[in-house]
C-alpha cells in the first residue's frame, strides 16, 4: 500500500464567474519516504492538488487515502486532528504568524498537544537549531530574512514529527542561493525518512527530488523518476 | 505554549489596536461608572441624612426661604432673613392629646452674623436637647457655655480656627470651645451657640426659627400640631425628603440612560474594530486550521483575547469611574446637581468638599460583566466567520 493514493480526483470550483474545473481526473500514488515535485504552469491546478492531498480541500469527486485512511470521510474537526498528526505545511510567503516569535511560531503545532510547556520549548528549539536558526529564535517574522522565515516555516512543519510535509512553491520568493539551501535542507530531512511533496514551477529544483509529476490544465501529463538520487538514498 | 499565550502575544504585539480597544472600554465604562457612582453617592448621602436627621417633624415659620434650611438638607446662606416662631410655640407643643408621643424637642434660633471677613450662619440650640436628638454629633473640645460657640468642621478648616480661638461676630468676641466633627451636612459650616447668645447677637428676641420634634406617629402628630400652631409650617420629614429624592432619582435615570447609550455606541466601536481584526486575520486563522487547530482552539484564542481586553477595560474603567467623582465631585456637584435643584448636594457643594471615595462593589461587578458582554457580543460575528472559514480558501493567496 502506498502512503498516499489518489484515484480519479476532480475538483470543480463554483464561483461568481461560473465553474472552474481545476482538477480533471487525477490519479497518483506517493510512496513513503519519497521527495516528489509537482511541476506545471501557473493555473494548472498544482496548489489545488496539493491542498486536496493535504486534507484541506475536499475534492468534488474521486477518492484519496493517506495511510489507508479515507481522509474526506472524516468530519472537518477530525480532519483537523488528522492534519495535526500526519501533515506539515510550508507555504511560499506570509506563512508565519506575525505577532509570534520564531520560537512561538514553531511551537504552534505543540500548543494543541499534550506536551508541557518546557518540553514544547525544548522541541521547538531543537528543530530551529536543526534548520540553522538557533540564535534567532526570539525574533519576530519581520525581523527575519525571507530565507530565514522559510526555515522557521519548515521547522514548524516538522516539529510535530508528521510523516508528510507539503510545500507550495517554498523557494518561489527566494534568490537562487537561498532557494538551493532550502532544497538541501528538504533533501536532508527526506533522507531522515520524511515524505515531501513540493509544488514548483522551476525546472532547476528537480535536481533535488526523486520524482516529478507534470500537471497541465488539471490533468497529470507524465511522471519522471530520477534514479541516481534514489540510489543515493539507499 | 498554551492557546492563551497566543492571544496574549497578539495583544502585546499589536499595541495600537489593543490600546484603542482598551481606551474604548475605559471611556465607556469610566463615564458610566462616574455617573452611576455620583448617583449612588447622592442616594447614600440622602439616606444617611434622612436616617441621621433625628427629627421626624420640623416646625418652622411660614417662610419661603426656610423650607429646607436646617437639619442637613439645606443651603447655608439663604437663612439671613427669616421669620420667627413665637416663644409660646414651645408651650403649645405640650397641649397635644398624647404628649407622651413626643419623644424629643429641639428648638433652634438661626440667624446670620458678620465676622471680620465674611458672614456666618449662627444656630442657637439647646445643646442637651440637640445632642439627644442628634446622637451622631461629636464635639472635639467642650460644649459652649455663655459666650462660647462650637463651630462646624468645615468652618474650622476653611478659616483655620479651632478651640481656644475667638471669632468676632457682629462686633462681639465669641470664644470657640469646640469643633463639631464632620457630619457631611450643612452643620459643617455653621456656628453653634447657646440660644441666649444667638438671640443677643442677632436681635431675634423671644422667638425660634424652627423646632425639631421627634414623635411616634409623625404624620398624625404633624396634622395635630398644624392645628395648634396656625402661624407655623409643620412638615413631616418624609415630605421634606420627597423633593430631594425625586431630584436624585432624576439624576439616577439620567445616569442610566447615558450609560446605556454609551454601551450601545461602545459595542458598535468594538464590533467594528474586532471584525476588521478578524478579517485581517483570515490568513493566520487559515494557518491555524492547516496546522490542525480545531474550531474550539481558534474560538478559545479569540475569546481569550476579547475577554482579556474586556475585563481589563471594565476593571480599569470602574477604577477610573469611582475615582473621578472624588476629583471632579465639587465641580459636578456645583454645575449639574445644584442647577438641577438638588438640595441634598448643595450643602456639600457650598462647603466645597470633594465627594467621599467609595468602592461600590456591585458597580464594579456590573462594569466588568457589562464589558464582558459587550466584548462577547462584538466577537460573535468574527467568531462565527472564523468557524465558517474554509482553510483552503484562506490559504489560497499564500
Ligand atoms: N478557491 C478557489 N475558488 C475558485 N477558483 C479557484 C480557487 N482556487 C483555485 N482556483 C482556480 O483553479 C485553477 C487552478 O488553480 P491553482 O490550483 O491555484 O493553480 P496553480 O497552483 O497551478 O497555479 C485556477 O484557474 C484558479 O483560478
Ligand atoms: Mg499555486
């Protein structure tokens, strides 16, 4: 059984200006421990697919299982619990809560856990150190650079040790070098066993991933695996 | 980190908005509490005066000026030109059908005398009879004898005089034997002497200005006395009080109306501010939901935030509100209360005293509760929106 199994998923947005058929019958399997990229032009449905897979956005039809769980059969509160346990999100920008320090932002997923305060602090600090931000943990987001904010977001996504992280254009607003640092960090986390699914429209980013799926107009076009990296991992 | 810490951080780090919300509560609650504290103060003051009036019937000459001129419900200064009760009035009192129903009689002669700088209100009283009726009177020093006088505490403070000093009254030196401890009433600004001395100083021979009577059945007794003393005005104290009570009640209603109006306006301001607040926060609420916060987690953050502000604002407003009358009391008493003809406050205003400080715990509880209700009302719509929030939609533009 794959970690994530999507079968013939459609998503239709009904808006003021008629319907948008954002996903047209997508089927996809993601294995545990994969580092997968989703490529495609703007408006092709990448973010929609990511949010559907991330248990945030119920599909209009089709099915999705994560770890064998029919996520969209759960009510919205249980789905929140599911996200808390299984999923970390990293978004392109504005992903931090502006009035919380880096440390507090990372502690957010722990605030609804049973860990006592001290342990929460420790866990958050450790993760921040892991992403290279140990010293700046008391800064507010607006006192951090874009790349640093991104690292905080990654730390927050993994502090709870979820098996899957979804990232929507995590390098989109960063300069090339900073973007590559982030991808290297993702790669390191992936080698520790984290499953990562990343949306990007930058072909250069594919150097870091094991597999890429290409989306156009809401449909999967093709899937490419990059053998050497798979071998590297083993 | 707990959910409350998130709320607290938000309040701490968004100072402008927090201050604005707090200020709204402070102004609304503060003003309401001030008005209501004054109204309660007036009421208590009136009650205190009623219960400490001693007499339940006042007999005076038929004079317009004197209607309320003595006994704690009056203005010193309007008693310069008064008519008199004949000395025989005192004997007439004994002709009632049931003399044993009259438990105390305190006659007084009230007049004015010029001092070195200003005029003084003189009250000639029969001290043993007066003290029997006004058991709360306490004199520092000794009771006056012969050409001596006891002065009210307000006079002692204003003129910086005390026992041992002398006052010049209508050219005659009067020695001060004691000071009457503060009563809060017009007594505080009066010079008390034995009846004989006041008569000599003022020329009010063989007469009384008023006679206070304590009787068992004041209404009926007053009716009987009115027949016995056709030239006098016999008033049961209950009637004296009605007018003053009505004024206080009018002010109370005014205070209540203003409070309700302020609460409505305040609620609207807080509603608008908080709604805007949550609109700005769609993104971060989306993040919370994506992370796996349940609706109740988000509600708990919103409610903590608004309750923290409401309780702080309510409590602060209450403290502000009960302090304000002490600071502005004299001004308020003079400008609003005197103009509205509130006799009860006039003695105090004339004496220039600040209103006493009082806690009014019920007012405090009411302030905090009302502030909380306003806060909760204001957060209802934003909270509802937060609950309905679609996380995918909220995060769409991220
Ligand atoms: N919440 C929404 N409501 C209506 N239309 C949407 C919504 N989200 C996305 N869309 C539309 O669906 C299509 C796919 O969008 P998206 O998944 O964001 O594409 P991508 O991330 O590849 O740029 C676009 O036409 C977009 O306008
Ligand atoms: Mg997108």
